């Protein structure tokens, strides 16, 4: 029976990971879309704008990097549903995932605003819309580097 408990626990973790991954990516893309009011990202992707695709890919990868560490901790290691510890652990784990998601979104927003203020005279959104790959790679690096630093600074809850 212990083998089935472990299997169910792993399935629960996988299900939670999928739900959070899809939700986090959707939220990140929507927020990024709001931040870049001069670009319709989906329209640019339909046109084959590789620059916009690179930046959106970095947004998705950075959010996944930040929340990935919390997924395994979100589901308690004990599968005793009647236990207060199980439900407390599950609630705490879900809360820590939510906090990681908030850090992911806020850190991207701040990083892009700081980068924008450092590059006076350059309209990053206009450059992306033109398909400027150099700008896309640079923005993608800023976004992903921010994620790496945020992961290192997040508490392990």
C-alpha cells in the first residue's frame, strides 16, 4: 500500500505543477502584454516576429525557473488526508508557490523598468516590433538573469 501512496503523492505533485505552470505562464504573458502597450505580442508572433518570440520565451522560462523550486515542497510528504499536518502543509506549500509567483512577476516588471530607464533614447518596444534581434536577446538576458538572482534570494519556506 505504501507504494500506491507514493505514486499518488507524485501524481498530486505533477498535477499541481501543471496547474501552476499553466497559470503562472498565462499570468506572466498577460502582465507582460500590459507592460508593453505599444506591441500586440500575439499579432507580432502571427507575423513571425522572432524578436517578440525570444522575449516572450524568456518571460516563460524565467517564471518557470522561479516557481519550480516550490512545486515539490507544495505537497506534503505524508499522505494522511485526515491529518491536520497534511492540510496545514498543503496550505503552506500553496502559499509559498503563490509568493514565488508574485516575486516572479514583480521582479520581471522591476527589471524591465530599470533597464528601460538605463537605455534612454532607445524605445525597446519599437525595436522589438521592428524585429530587432539584438534588442530581443538583450531583454531576454535581463529577464532571465533576474529570475536566476530572484531564485537565489527567495527563502526556501
